[in-house]
């Protein structure tokens, strides 16, 4: 034992680590492992101490990147703020009290007009809960009514805490117009609430609308800084003092699937806000950013919905490590309407993070990581430049009016969609590993937030930012496939002409099965094909006009050309594809012999399958009419 304890290990240099990495890459340079994010940040394969520079030594100090509390969650735990959905006031009352008993630590629910039929309705529903638990409410266009209801009982108003916020700009981009009178009324409500509800935060800076529209982390941070600055200055101009305004503000972020980018986003957000409030002359104790977060909807899927459990768990983990004060984890079936089971699982996901992963016991678990610190620094610097760019163009209001910001976000969204189409970005259960045996899923629930009422003459129309989900295009293909099946009686399929022995064609056959399944299309394989006659027999047995050759390059060249040329002459109405991408000088020959398209790892999966299914649907409709 003593000998073991006295052992020493030689120190390793950066060159040693690089050499070891390149050894595993079989001689390739480490540079080949660098990757670019949607934020145009280059991620390196190896990070060293110099990359992190000197980060703050402890949370609760300096620029707050490591959190706003010195002991993190040990002394001020994050609040489980699962947003409750309901159909009636009685259901909300039952769910709210039940959720509190089962671990929820904040009063969070959707806001609807039914809650304000009487002045006492809110307290009838919640009883004495507001004196024991903080609110976590996005009041949207009904914030004014909610605040008015809370002030009805003057004796309890001083005890109300948490936040009941609203972000006019977030509502504007969702609705597609700016209503100046709504904004002016909102500022009056904030001033009044400052007097009557002193412990309640009411100014929400909500970047979720931009995130769900496709914005990257740099854009979200720049928008958050611009929105916060606009509201801060507007309320100061209305006569509120700096300390009061900062005490009313809370920032909301949606957390996506890139774990380290998302936790770095939250850390960088606190750096930016600390810098802005310092410029305004705020006391250090007032510079900390309070954050409420929710898991992203852009990453969730209708098909294979249980995979959403893993996505939401990963996103919730990133939010907690990033240092939030409130968190909502989306139920796995929220898109089609959450159930009691999914809501319980979502709530318990946070309980597991607290009680089993012990995240409430660790102070800033990511602090000091060379990678995280370097990413935080670069993200904060890039986002600060983006914020300055917005300000140089006249501020948030002007870039929304001009459409510049919407165009910036749309460009990133287009890049995201293209990566999904080509499967550069995988969505498990949707564009990769799709389950063809899965039954048709319920239609997504349509949610409308049309709370803004403004006369047309007072509106300033702007380009709307719509919520999107990356899986939606492929879900539409699956739906089209199901419609074709219901009309024809059989699932759409593509015949796979497998050349040579199993070892020759299996890799590309497996690839094609996964490729076709993303559109709800079945790949029917021929088994080993070694002759033209067996190929013809396979084709005649199939009820499809679409076929794909699968085999090795050697099999393609040895007898693929001969088979293809003959098939193209004898079956002119069939469409042929080739799995793989031949050398450039060989491609024209394949095309001249009848190959419509080469399907390979970089192919646009969505476009190819969309064309196939559309042609199938048209042919089926024409056959039905005839």
C-alpha cells in the first residue's frame, strides 16, 4: 500500500496530449476535429488552462458568471416551476395543490381569462399558497389583470414573491405588430406593482420567442441585453429609481440540446448584464441576473415522444448547472397535449436532479472547467458585439421594425433546417432511427396567444417570428405516408436491389432502410442478387416504381451497369437510385444508364423523400380518378 501511495506520474505537456489524440486519429491532425457552431464559434478538440484565462474565484462575485449566490443552490435552491395546464378552474386548483404536495416549489401555470371572472378568483384557487411559495408566471397580455387581482388583498400583497412578468416585445414578435398603447400601459402597471407588490418581479425579458424561431445563443444573448437595456431606460425615464427597476427584472431563456453551449449561455448572460448595470452605476448587490428557464420546444418531436424525456432531461441538467433560479421542464408529450403521467415525470426529473444527482449540494459544478470557461468568455464577447450591433442600428425597437433582426434569425433557422434535412444534425426517432411500426401520432395541439388588443390604426406591423420545431418537416412526410397507406392499403415502399453477397450490400442496405424510414417509407430488400433474371423477378413482385441499388463499389462496376441498362430499357416507367456516391468521373455514365439520383451520407434526405412521396400521392390520385 505504501509503495502505491508513493508512486508518482510524469507530467504531460500539451504536445504529449496532442500526440496522444493524433495517435487515436491514426495520424490525422487534431485540427480535423475542430467544429463550428451556429454561433460561428470554433470548438477545439483540446482545451488547456491558458484557454480559460483567469475566471472569478467564487460565485456571487465579480461578473456573476459563476452564479449570483456565493454558495449556489446550497443556500438558495432553484425553484421547481412546472407550468400547469388545465381546462377549468377546478382542475387548476386540484393540480396546483397536488403538485405542491409532490415536490413543486413555485406557483406556475398557464394564464387565461377564466381566472379573472371575479376579483377573488386567484385567491379562491390558491388559498394561502402565495404566502408560502413564490410565483413563476408569464402573464403575457393578461399580466395587468393578474397584478390587479393580487393587489385586492392588501394584507397579503406584501408577502407575494417570485415573478408575474410580461415581455411586450416578446408578445409583439409573436403577434406580428407593435402596439404602443399596450407598452405604455405595461409601464404604468410596473410602476404601480412596485408600490403595491414590493417583493414581486414584474419585468420579464423573455428570449424564448426568438429561440423557438431558430435564434442561436449569441442572438439570444444580444437580444436579452438589448431588451433589458430598453426596459431599464424606459422605466428610469418614467421616474422609477435604478434599484427598484433592477429588483423587478427577471430574464427567461429556453434551453436547447447543445449542453455546454446552453450552460455557457446562462453564464455569459450574467456577464453581459453585470457589465450593463455597472455602466448604469448599479450597486454590486443589484447587478446579479435572476433567470427563469424552460426546456426548448424546438428540439421536441411528435413521433417517438419518449425520446423527449432524454432531451428534456439533458436540457434541464444544463439549465441547473448554468445557474437558474426557476425551471420548467416540458412534459414529453406536451406537443400533442400533456398527460398526468408526463407532467409527473417532468416534475420528478427536477426532483431527481436535486435529490439523486445532488445538484443542490454542489456549488457551481462547471466552474473552472477550461472548456466551459473558454466557451463562456468567447460567447460573452461575441454576444456583446451583437448587442452593440443592435444598439448601433437604433436599438431593439428599430431592428424589429426594419425586419433586420427577423432576417438574422431566419438565416440561422435555415441553416438548422438544412442540417436536419441532410441529417448532419440527427433527430433520433425522426430523421434517424425512425420506427416504422409506430402508430400514427395525434396532431399537435394548436396554441394561440392572441392577448393583444389594439386598434388597427395604432399598430406598427412587423415581421412575425413563428415558433418552429426542427422535426416538423419529417413529421409531415410521415403523415403523408400514412395518408397514402390509408388510400392504397399498403405502406409506401422502395425496392432495394441488393447486388452480390450479404457482406457486399448490407452496409448500404442498412443505410437505405434508415434513410427511407425517415419519411415513413419501407425499404423492401431483394436478398442476394447475382443475375439479371433474379432482378427482374424481384421487380415484378413489387407494387412500386421506385428501386435503389445497394452493393459495394466493386459489385456496382462488375455487373451493376449491365443490369441497370437492361432494366432501364425494359421498365422505362421505373425510377432507379444508387446507394453511395461514385467517383466524379463515373457519375455521368450511371446517369446516362438511368440512375436518377445518388443517395449518400450528405444527400438531402428530406427533399428526396418528399419528391418520392409527392409523386406517389399524385399517381395514386390519378389512378383513383381513372
